[in-house]
C-alpha cells in the first residue's frame, strides 16, 4: 500500500480549515462545485449538493482518529505451516441454495477453539456458484443470537433482495430471496449489512463468495477447476486476544479496524499447493479496512483477467495490484517456470509473506489463455453525459460524511430511473490531516469508471466495478445504471466508516 497520507503542516491545516469555514458562510451550494463547470440547468438537475456545517471543534476532533492510520499495524509473515482451507462449493439444488448464518467454534490455532461466525459452517462461508440466466432462490436463515442481513455484494438484484439494512432478519427467522442471475461471469461475495453491526459480524467471520459463470467464461480456456487450478483467496486481517479469541469491541478503530494477523480463507500461516502450470487466483480483500498491494516475491509479473464484476477485455500484465476493502481481482500466475524447491510467495508491498506456494511439479498442464476475454467499453455517449449526481466524501472517524450528511435510514438521498445511465462524480475531499482512501461501493449494480481526475482509468480498471478506491483529493466519474428497482446503499467499504455514517441511499424507480 502506498501511503497516500500527505505531509501535514499547520499551514496546510489552517488553509483547509479556512476554506471550510468560508463555505459555511455561504449557502454551501457553491462549495462542491469548484471542480467542474456546469450550466445552470445542470446545476438544477444535479442531486447531492446539500452541505452540512461542520464546526471548528468537530474538525479538530477528527485529528484523533487520524493518527492511528499513519502507521498501520504490520502483518505477520505466513510460515506456510497450514494448507489453505478451500471453502465448500455450493450449487443450487432444484434452484435453491440454503444459506444459514450461525455461530460456532473454529480451530484457527492448533489446539484452541476460537468463537466465530460462519455461513453453513463455523467460520466464513461457501463459494456459491450460479450461472447467468439461472433463476435461483437463496433460502437464508439467521441462526445467530442477533439480527443480521444477507447482502449480495456486486449482484444485480432488486432493492428488496439486496439485503441492506432494511432487510433485517431476526434470530431464528428465514427469508427466501428469489432472482434471476442477470450478469456475466464474475467473482462476487456476500456478507451481512445490519445497521451498526456490519463491521463486527464480518470481523467474526460472516463472508462468502459468489461465482457467476456464463457461456463466455466456459469458452475462454481460463483455469477453472475449482481447488485445482482455480482458487478463491479471501484476505482478512484480525487481532486476537491472548486467549486467541476475537474481541472486536476492544480493538475497534473508528477509521477502520486493522489486525496484525492475516487469515486467508480463514487459515492462519497458510500455504497453497499448486501444479507447475497456470493458476487462477480470485482475490478478495475481505478486510474491514486494510488495503493490500499484492505482488510476487520473485518480482515476476502476472496477468489480471477480471475486475470486481467481470472479465477485462484482455489479460493485463501487472507486477502488482492494490485492492481496497470490498474489491476483487482475478489474476493468472504462471507457475510452469518454477521448480518444486522454488521459493515463491504472494507478498504485500512491505514484502510481508501473505501466501507461500508449494509447487507440485508432478502436476502440469499447458493452458493457452484467450487474448480476447470481454467486450467492455465506456461509450462516447456515456463519456459525454453530464454529471447528474455529485458526492463528496469527507471526514474521519465518527465524523465521516457524504455531502455533509451521515446515514439516516429514513432519508433517501438520491433517486434514479431504472435502466437509465447517470454520471456520478465522487470527490474525496481531503482534510487538514490529508485524508484517507475511501473504497466507494454502490449496491445492486456494476458500474464503469469513466475517469479518475479527468483521465482515463488504468487498463486494469477498464472493466465492471462495484467498488472503486478513491484517494484523497481525487475525483472519480462513474457511469451508473441500475437494472432493478428499489432502495440501495452506497457507502465507503471501510466497514467502520460505513457504520459511522459514510453511507447514503438511492431509490431506483
Ligand atoms: Cu472511508
């Protein structure tokens, strides 16, 4: 992770502070407009221009939450002692998938039982595999002792089925979510979304993956044998008590809870045994707040083939990839050039060993990956659309806000017509401490990144996305279309930011 925290000086602080108090004395309407030129008509058509008045004291208070983020807790190196756990693969039976949230005990550390949450098991969840065009019913059940919801991150589904904070399931309750899979091959995921308890429930283990397959994905020649040459990798950092338990409330950080212990698919000190062949790794940053920059310790390159919501048009050769919370990427690593005794691992930017690989050189194959994977494009029409929704992400810790407002379940912030594309402009407004990256997520849709600070996004972001990393001072334009109706959340995917109010609601009619 590149540190995007700016050097802070009193001078910078006072300039920003000055800028902010100046805006308070105005109607606030011009404050968010300084980075675009719009006609009066566009201004009238624009949503999201309200601006709150943040007091000087509130601004000053934000400094506290900040300090912890300038020095994230380092992660442990994986010793590779334990073979990586592979989540069970779950496919619809007669169109039905049963998913139960439950509590249990899990042996994460040898000889110790940790109290955990999971779906259909004690810790984490299965990989649910569905096909485009298939009608499925997710039969959800809450066997926890507290309310929860089942949110399908990245799935294009009605607002009612989306599992946001409105769709609470009380302990013991069940609910059927029936929908038709109406999107292409992709690696999506699911997790709870109850107001005020999302971060803790995810932390304790509620997260699973959803694979969508389609006709195209089966023809591309990508490695697709689950658990053989196609692996899910869910990265989560945690802090354990001395008794090797989770105590979320004790370690909760208002700007995102970061841990010193890495779990991949729930496995501590994992290693992954793979063949001497091309292998597909489906990476999910399932952490509450930590960003990861993944690379190979050898410095060798790999190919990225998919973003959050589908394939890139062609494989992109990369030497590293950063994923912020909620984001996914599929990469292909070619292990055919390494021998069994080769020391190769996935590491992060600080060269912390995240996942060492053990190469079984008896297992080989030669796979040619198609050079043409998808036909994604931002059209000229989309590029020329005016901005009709403006969002300003601002603040730290308990003071995070979108357009100066904090989440209110009884307030609809925006409306949009079903099937109509609008351009959302999201600005991450820095504060006097610099600010931090906000991974911005919209429910119920896959969007296109039109531009980042006015420029075309890098090649590996030219694909379907549902979560976009926005750095301080950056402005990102998205082409957003909802294919279904209902109320959807949009929010920062640092789970504590979401919980602290960096979330809003859009009603699609
Ligand atoms: Cu955030």
